[in-house]
């Protein structure tokens, strides 16, 4: 199955990974020796006896142990501050999914309307241009104040950050549908709803899906930050919690999981995109 | 005035200039009629507004003034009564060949079952020689095959009239010839009324009953209407053996090369009666001048009195 180029690339990837692990091992090795740097000694004095437990930046072995422990039992639940990685990721995915879904419901019809109507486009454009560059986390205080629920606020932040790329891409895709196809629909006296679903939607689908893919990417970036703020559950909270525990191997493990899930989400939308892309 | 199947009266189109000033009209005072079952080609240089006239007939564009009446009703907006074949085939790439034609048929007969639609469309696709490719996507087809699908789509809605906007313009000569033959066969079999834009003089002679010659724009006019007097059962292979062929061809080429440019200031333009553009039959009268341009209007006046 593997082409020659593919095999070479895989070997090179493996080599890069091994060099990375090797460098990491070497860089963290000497920390296990008895000699402590001046800064470390000072830090230890400051932190009291507790600091003695942490041996600086964790070597690959410790992180590997964290991987094994967490992945062997991903769904345990031992109280609010001690849940399995599966449960934490499920919480994050649930928030992202719900916020993203709500954004789809708003952005696609609204984007359709904006794309079809030059008047609406001009009228709404200033609002979109101002609202789009606002960091979604800047909405957090307003969301917390008006929604009065940290979980709902998290979902709102995902909603607001997913909205813009989808809205803009939908509007752009709908506005850019080939004139010829619209003219065909016109000469066939196609009813507006049928035209929307059978001509404009399939014609604009690749652009819309690109917007959704960008939105999902941003949503996954934002959820970690949002959960660090609102706390309680989720992968972002897990990272923050393990940092407070000074359990760096767990933090590294969580960071790797965030990357992995983000990649899977992106590939999911990538294959959806392939599904609706047409060749002319 | 006799009632034509389609009559175009006093058509004019002015496009607004970029700086807000008025442009001169692309064409003005265009009058012509098409009878039921007639095949009419329109020839003229780029910029004389051929495509605009076709779009007005299709209802896709509005004329600045003038009316188009088809079958006793004014043309206002697009309608299933007029099938259009676009220059760029305009197939929807996400649908199969059959899907494209079925989309049109479903618009015409929404109450038909899927099986009936598919059967109906397959008949038309077989007519253009694409029976084997109905489940392919347009991207898998050659340019000529795509244009055939466009033709099948326009025929499948069984319109009262067919409008073709330079349908073979983008095809190579060989493919073009084959599809011309097919179109000729279908039109002869169905008695379809057709209005077609072309740049190809031979194509016009092969297909048309009448050729409308447009002078150059702006202020483009119908300089004359050439009747193709060769027998209707002509074929591409035999056509050039007919002595009429070269007379007609020379007349058309002469117009395009020499007369269309200088038309605006010529005697013909001064004597021009936009409502009754001169009708010429170069195929029948090789050595005499074509039936005098002035006879028709004068005759008309006598009759009217």
C-alpha cells in the first residue's frame, strides 16, 4: 500500500520523533542528579518541603507513565477534581459541539440571506467587521453576567467564535455561485426553496464547509482557554488543575491529547469537505 | 401586420456608463418576427448586442424599450416555454448527466414520478447520442458531450421555442460538425422553433431558414434578413454541391467583412426601414441585384391605402 515516497516520509517522521525524544531525555537527565542550581534551591526554599517532590521538567519516561495511567482507565470519576481524560474530553467536545451547532443554525441561514441580498450585505457588513476581530474570551465577563451560568457561558463563547468564519464563508460562497447556474434555474422557473437547496447550496457547499472547518479549528483552540476560566470540567480545566498540582507530566499528556483530538476534528471536516467538493 | 409566432418590436438596449453618463444604445429599433417551426440564426460582429437580444428573448435581461411577444403573450421574465442552451453549457457539476436533465424535466412536470422523469430524460439523452453516459458526472465528459447534455436539457422540457447562444463556439471543428448534424436531425424531426446566435457562416447556412444580419454597434440595426432558399433537407456533406450555397455564403461573408462596418453612413442605412428590414434571397438571384430594398415598403403603403 505504501508508496516509496510515503515509506520514506514515515521513516523520516519516526527519526525526527526519536531525535526529539532523545534530546528531551538528555536535556532533562542531569536534573535528577543531587546538584541543584541556585534558582532551584531558592525556589525550593520558597515553596517549602512540597517543592522537593518535583524534579524540574519531567523526562519522557515520566510523561510516558502519565500516558499509560490515564489511557488505561480513561473514564474513572473520583470526585470533582479527579476525573479520567475521557470524561474531561467528552465535556469539552460536548461544549464545542453544542456551541458549534448553534452557530451553524444561525450562520448558514443568515449567510445565505447576506449572500443573496446585496442590501443586507452592505447593511450588516460594518457590524460583522467590528465583531469579527473581538477575541471570544473578551465576551466572557458579559456572558457570565448575563447568562449567570459558567457552563452556558462556555458554550456561548464557542458559539460566538464559530459564528464569523461560517457566516462570512457562507455569504461569500452564496454570492459567488456561477451566474450560469442561476440563469439555468431562472429559465426553468425553479421555485425559490428548490433553487436554494438544489442549486445554491450544493454550489456553495465547498466554501461553506471550508468556513465550518476553520470555525471548528478556532472553537477547539478557544475551548481550552474558556475552560481554564470557567473551571469545573473539561480538558482546559484539567490542564489548569494539573498545573496547580504542579503535575507537569499530566499537563504534557493533556497537551498531546488536545492536539490529537484537534487533528481528528479537522480531518473529519476535511473528509466532509471532500464529500461536497465537485470537479468542474 | 401579420401575426408572427414571435415578434420583436422596437427593441433597444442602453447600458449605463460607469461614470453615470448615458452610453449610446447598443442597438435600437430592432424589429423582426419568427414563425412557428422556423430556424433563425443571427450573425453580427461582437458588440452588436446579439447575446443581449437572446437574453431579452429568454427573459433573463430587460430591454430598455420595446416588447417581445411570443404566442400572443408578452415576454416578461424567464419561462419554461423557452429553453436556453448556454454557450458555456452551464451544467451543474454536482449532478450526473441524467440528474441535470431530470432537474429541468422535474421543473416542467413536478407531478411526474421519478421513474417517468428518468425515462423521459433518457429518451432525450439517447437522442443526442449520450445513452451510454447518463450516470457520469459532467467533469468526466468532453466539451462536445457537455454541450450535447445542454441541448438535451433544453429539448427535454419541450419548450415552444429554443434559444441557443453560440452553442458550438467552444468546440473543435470536427465535434462541431457532428453536433450540428445531430441538431439538424432533431430540429427537422420535432419541428422546433429555434433562435440561434452564431459566428459561423457555414453553420448558419446549414441550419437556418433565415439569417438575420446585424450591423456593428453601437446603434446596431438589422441590416438585412437573408432567406436561405436551399431545400430544407440539406446535409453538411451535400450542401456545398448546391450552386446556391456559394452565392449565399459569399453574400454573408461579404456583409461581415465589408458592409457591416460601413453600414452606419451608407445609402442602405439612409433608406433603412427598421420595421421592415430588406429581405434578400442571394441564393435565387445570382446576377440581378436582390429584390429591391424599396419595393416592400412601397408595396406596403399601397396596400395600406
